[in-house]
C-alpha cells in the first residue's frame, strides 16, 4: 500500500507496472480513507462494491497490456454529473432519489480510458455557492481546518483530493467553482475554455457559463483529463469541433511568455496581505523563469461581478423552471391543485440560495426590467470580452490571486450574500468571457490555510496555460 498519498497518475502507473501495487489495493486504500474521514462530508454516495469490481477488471487489463490511459486513477464526480443508473441530486432536496438514465459525455470518456469512479461528491445546491454550505447534505469541511469551508461549489470534490480520498475529481465551474475550492484546499483546479468539453449530462446552472473541469494533485493529471474529456460531441451543439491538442506532451514551455498581472490583485487593501505577498512571490518566480511580467489595469473589473450575477441568475431562473414537481424529483404532499403543487414543491425542494437566485433572475427577465438589467448585462459582457481579447493581443497570460482571502469559517458569511459573492471577484472573468483558467497551490498563510495563484489564457490556449502552470508549480515546490 502507498506509504504517502500519490500525487500523480504517472506515479501510480509506475507502481502498477512494477507490480508493487494493484488497482484493487488502491481502491481499498481510498475506501478506508473515505471511511476514516467521514467528518469532512466530501462524499454523498460511495460506490464501494462497484469500485472494487471495476478495479479487478482494470487489473486484468493491466496484466494483459490492454489498459486505458487512466488505468489506476481513482476518481470522484461532483453531484451535478449524470452517471447511468446512479443517483444525482445537485445537492438539492428537489432531486431526492432521482436516478440518472444516461452518462455525461465527459464521464463516459474517462470511463472508456479505465478510470475507476469511487463515488459522488458533495456540492452547493445546483452549483450555486462559494462555500459548499448550500448543500442539502450539509457542508463539506476543509481538511486543513474542519471549522472552515472548502470553497464552492465543487467543495466536496476539492476536499476529496486534498485529503487523499481519491486521486482526482471532476467538478464544474460556472464562476470559479473549480478554481476557488482548489485554492482553498491546496489542489490544482482547471476551468477549460467554454465549449472545450461537452456539457451533455451536466445539470445546468447557467448554460453559457458552465464548464466541466478537473481537480487534481498535479498539473500533469489535469492536462491528461482535459485531453481525454475534450472534443466534439454529437449530443452538445455548443461544444467546439476544434481538435484537442496533446496537452500532456506540451507541458514544457519552449519560449518566454508575456504575462500581465492584475494590479488590484497585489495592491488592493481588499485582498489579504498574505495573499498579496504570496502572489508577488509567484510573479517573481515567473520572472526568474525568463517571462516578462508586468502590472495591468482592467478598467471593467468592477463591472464583471454584477454582470455575472445578473446573467447567471437569469439563466438559472430559466434552467430550473423544469423542476416543478410534475415530471420528476420532489413533489410536495401538501399540494391541493396545480398552482400549489408548483409553489409548495419548489419552496420545499429548493434551498434559500437557489430560491434567492431564481427570484433575482426572474426579476431581471421580467418585461419591465428586461432591458434595464438583462440586455444591459449582455452588452457589458460584450465590452468585457472585447477588453479581454485586447489584453490577449499583448499578453499570453493574465495572472492574479484566485481569492481575496483564505478559507473562511463555516457560517461566517452566510448572513451576507454580498460578501459571499465578492469571494468570486477574481474568478468570474474567465466564465464571463469563456477563457480557460487554472488555480495552482501557492503556499499557505500563518494558520496553515492554502492559497491559490491563478493564470488565465486566451480561448483554446490551454497548452500555454498548462505548461506555464506546470513549470510554476515545480518552482514553487522547490522554493517551499
């Protein structure tokens, strides 16, 4: 059995090839750790027997030399990804007991490469949240300090990787929901270009923002998962038909890059001093590697968050109208007619944050306010996109902190939604404009809480993004 947690699939596959470990032993190891760390509330369902059976099948393939590229990877999936004949609830009461009838394309593609799925992971309800406190299953807890949040909405997915309950996870990122928990949990979190990975089988929050992305212990594994999940899909008309590069073969940069960093990220008093300092240190490492690193101002930065929340709540209002107590999911037993069925089922089934966002989105879409809010937000989104495109004509990457603070205490921001939303200030831009972005570990604060560093690239430039992140993480580890 492993004496220490494996940090990459390549380490596992070396040991599998040497015969010093089997997939069955790996699965047993992770199942034991899941059992020992139930207090973290990272998993809402564990597929123990199924994972053991799958491990035996993969072990047989390894012996025959026929194993897929992900043989040996034990993976968890966020509770918004459909997996045939398995429950999926999006962390909500309104889907209590619902069983998926098909498998998400991204999930199927990793299964086809012999990944072992060990369970379904806790998340904010319908992926709406920055702390994992909005889940019907209760909050997941940060393994660094169990009184603190793991971030959201992919909190359970990040904690599972952080605590060594699985090697990697698949999460979703609508405004930072992969990168922010990765930063809070000291893991790698990748949000791909919008349309790089099929959204077929991902329960929708905001369809023009949602992205499926991996949470891993290494950039190498994130690159491998993206390489396998990406590409055209007949079930998703919005996915790109651009060919998927071999990211894993391009993890070393062959030229210096031009990197612009957000001045507000290292100068604003709204960012914790320790995060500002750690961000400066990471920028220094990039300079030492020969890259040009310069401060930039992004005049529209203050408009990104309100634009994001107007548009995502509007899309959520539309997407979540399907959960009505009629066709599937929770139905209120107290309903007396059709109108009360809708009202009571949705009131009882949805949590406070989801109801809040549906109400805000419905208001923004109402005939009296449509032009004032939704139309205006779409126009501002185009301005933000134009300004971001102009930035990438001068620079290869944009750098910033991932979050303005380290992980906050459970309950600390629950009564102030605005403060909770401000936690997304550095992450939402990538979703508003559709760019890829990655969070990599950048040390800890004086309390041992993890800090993340973010890099963002132009659309479909994941190769540069991953290569720069890979080299930076190796340097940061050496300096630690």
